[in-house]
C-alpha cells in the first residue's frame, strides 16, 4: 500500500493490521454497529491488485483461470479461480478491466506468492504482471443513499451486479447485495479527491464490516489460511459465474470438470449463524465439527467469519450436505456451539 494513501487515511483515524485491514477510530460508532445508516465508506487496501498487460494477456490468463477471461471488458467483471493441478483453489480473483489492462484482485497476503507463480508460466508470452498497489487504490461504498451521492459526483450507476462504469478515470463496479454496494478503483489522487467529497456525508466502515457484507451476500474469498482447502464448486462458483465449463484447458480443469459432470458434490458453501461469539474469531480454513463425521475431515471448513451485528458470529462455511440436513454442525470440538443455517441470496439448485 502506498505511504501516501496510508498517510492520507491516517488523518481520518485509520489504522491497519499486518494484512492491511483497516479500522477507523470513531467517536460515535452506533451507526456502524447497526449498519442502519444511509451511506457508508471504507478503504479496500486489504485487497491487492495484480495488473496484467501485453498482447498475450488474454491467452495467458485463459490457460490459468477457471473463468472465460475473454468475457471481461471495461464494463463487465467476474470471479475466477487459480487452481492447483488437483483442482484446489490457490486464489480466488475478482477480475476487471481498465484502460486495456486486466486486474486480478485478491487478499494482500496471497499477492506476492500468486504473482511469483503466475510469472513462472509467462515464458515467451507478451505479458507483463505487476503489483500496482502503490499506484492504484480502491474504496468501498455502501448504503441506501449511495446511488444519489455517486450521481452527484458524476457517476453513471451500474444497475446490475458486476457491471462497471467510468467517470473521470475512476471505475465504479456494482457488487452483490440487497442494498446498493460499489467498489471504486483509480489513482491515489483521484480516489483521494472522491473520498474527500463523499466523506462529509458518510459513516466510515472497518474491513470487518465489509467482509460481513460479503458473507451476507454469499460471496466467498480464499485467504492465506484457506489456500488449497476448496475446489471451486465447494464455494458455489458454478452458481456465482466463477467457472466457465466450455472455455478449454486450464490448470486443474480436468478435476473441476469431472466433479461437475461425473462426480457428486457432497459439500457446498452455506451461510450460517452461531450464537456463541469467540475471541479470536474462527479463521478461514478452520475445521467444523459433527457428531456423525467419521471421515477425519470434519463436517466442513470456515470460508469467512465475522462478528454479527446482532451478537454471535455470521459465517460462510463449506459443509457436508449430511451435516446440514441433520443439523449436526458445530463451531467447536466440544459441540456446544451449533451453527444455524441461514438462507443464501441465491439458489444452489442452478449449479
């Protein structure tokens, strides 16, 4: 992250942990605790960017990722995974395009090793891969009045999820959620100017709140502690348009395709609530427990978990169908903290 951007946000009470997750010191955090305000603003530095450019960028990524990179345009983004040969997700990217360059967005702790791995396969291709976190920054915008405030700043509002528009060098991407939610991407100077305009009307959110919104929208991510824990279908990517089964070969493609057409997926990603609030929170990749599990793999694994605004914990987790149907799924090995399955905002039946 750029020191200029860090110093700028520090004047707004921002502090960062080692994973570049932000916490804002607020005199009155009641609006944040309820997320009932009309307009919220946050920094997204916990998500890094790899810039991919060059004549062969599409061909190169087409052979690496689970989704059809040729579908990406300046107005359309999507999820896409980077798998091991065994079909396990090393990384889950949010992919978008700007100024004829492709951008792969992923959690900062995975960026360096992912960039290094992708570079191993460039060989003679006309492709350049760069870490651009010192020059491009991202902010998140959320709330019932976000559309009006963005219009006042000159933006054309994308109506559908993953659609993008651009204004004055800033890309605006609509994200999933019942309440309008957006990501803005641009240079430090342009995003600083936008932040200063929006800040006077907004309540500031921490990274934990933004990740909670992803959980509520049923949108997964792969973090350093959950790397290689899931195949793409376990994270519902076949439902979330994160896999294209007609695009051709990529690393792990045979395993992913076999699971789709020949296998029987026994684990899906579910949204759940636990009334017990633990400190620290469970980490992505942590094991879940079931009285009937005899596989040694437990009943599932955490995808992400954050404190609920109503007490307890909200989480996404990959869980066996059997444990869900039997209501036999627990956060702890002593099985005193059961998980209550909640509805996802999309159907798993279409996958």
